[in-house]
């Protein structure tokens, strides 16, 4: 399966309601920025990272794919995923300028595309190649009802609608003011009752003192996890917060490497582990984090930079993955959307990694890559 071509692409897909915000980001489109890899045997694979659809930085990623990664891949055997992972990650010139950031996001797209090719060549959905199904169902939790930009009444209505639709888990954003966020959390808990898991996500906005104050009051509301309470890289802060609150600390969506996760494990600063195949260098690197999490008996809840198109395969196959994020922005752009029925993700059936775009999405959302 010789690699014949590596072609970058960018799709910008509108989010629900035209615009959403968390504590640090305002987003109108989701960026699907990736690589199409063609083999001489005729199989085409797709992989992508997830961005805020900021075209200039998206084009840094596609340029890295086109001018730095493609020359390292052309002529190689696409099925040599482990060797090619190291060839890209340990390339002396690229690790000098990268190791995290643009080069890793580009690498994520490449690694996922190679897994897509491998699964298509085997005529199997990716989860079968990852060892097969370990659970009957993957529970979904809904993030799309909980943005910070949604007014209180609409937030409550959205949470109730999600529960009526069958979701047994939701997540709402925090990180505005302690008073506003506590009010909203209490309103939602009251509206959904005690049986639905309710997580919160601060997107790294607050400091330790604010988190401690918030947690003291929030503990009574049965919070499933507090995601990214503090700045992403602050290991000792998360460790300190974890020691003083009973609310489990979740993080990982902004971490690029196994080494970054290793520090959080070592300091017992993490209770829910949230790697992302679009942030780390693909499935290959995320599997390492999932295995390590499992060795500490910590649950994994992958972050959906891919809007769960790829992670649904991982979650069906890996014993550590207990629950998976649902945000429906881009699912209809793919030949097999990551759909949720009765609060659980459907088991993918088509060969591949769930990353093949439809012809209409390709036509409608395509942006120039340079
Ligand atoms: C907006 N999920 C997240 C949105 C999401 C972000 O940037 O994508 O809130 O990535 O934190 O858990
Ligand atoms: Mg998050």
C-alpha cells in the first residue's frame, strides 16, 4: 500500500445557532483541517484535526502537511503506522520547531488518515482493528446545550430537551462569574433531576482561589466532573484543587503529548482523562494515554475535537473509555455520521475511521489551503 499523494484540505462548518462561546473562545465555524492520503492500490484515507476555523492558522497546518509531512510519506507503506509515526514525530528539523502545536495538529491528521486507510484495506470499521468491541454501548453526553452564551431560560430548556431525547449526561460551561455559574448550575440540576450526570467545563479560565470558592458551593449539586478548572499546563494547581474538593478534576483536551499527561498522573492531578486524537499526534498517541489511564484505573472521556467521528471507534474498543462527548456540528459532513440514539452512540458499520467526507460537504465548506 504505497502512498501516492498527500493532499491537505480545509472545511469550515457552521456551529449550532450561528455562534457559541465558552469562557475563552467564541466560535462561528468548526475547522476540519486535514489530509487526504491516496495509495497506489486505490484506497483513499482521510484524517483531520479540529480548529476554530481561523483561516490563517488553519493554513499553517495545511502547509505543514503539504511541505513538511508529505515528502516524508510519499512512497512509504501506509500500513507502517508505528514507524511512520516516529518518522514524523522524531524528524530532527520538525521536532526542533514543533513537538507540540502546529506540527502535532498536522501529525494528528496524518495518523488518523493512515488508520483510516488500514481499516478500509481490511474492509472493517476502525474499532475492529483496535481489538473489537469491549462494551455494548457507548454513553453520550451532550455539550451543545450548555454554552456560556446561552441565556438561563434557554439553557434550562435545552437541558430538559436533551434529557427528553434520551441523554443521561450533559455538560455546561462555567468560567464567567462564580455567582452566575452557580445560579445556572443549580437551575439545570433542578430541571434535570438527580439521575442525569451533570459535568461542568471552565476551559482554563479561573485561578485556584476562584475554583476553590466555586467548588465549595457546587459540591452540593452532584457535579460529575470539573473540566479544565485552571490553566491547561498548571499541574500543581490541579493537584491542589483535587486535594481540597470532592468534585473530580477532568482535563486533557489541550495536552499534546504522553509526557504532558504523565505529569498529571504522577501528581494525582487528574480524575477523568480527556485526550483527543485531533490534539495529540493521532490515534497512535492517544492509545498510549488510554492504556496508561487504564493502568491507574482512571476513566477516559475523550475530548471531541473530531466531534466524536473517530473517538466513537476508540470508545467502543478501549476499556478505559466510559463516556463520550456529543456535539453535532459536523457529523452530517461524513458518510457515516457519529449519531446518538437513546443517549448512546451508534456502533459504526462502514469500513474506515469515520473520517470520509461527503461530496456535498466537500463542495459546500471547502476553503483554500494556501
Ligand atoms: C469551543 N469541549 C470543549 C469548544 C470545546 C470548546 O472552543 O470547542 O468549548 O472544545 O471544551 O469540551
Ligand atoms: Mg472542554
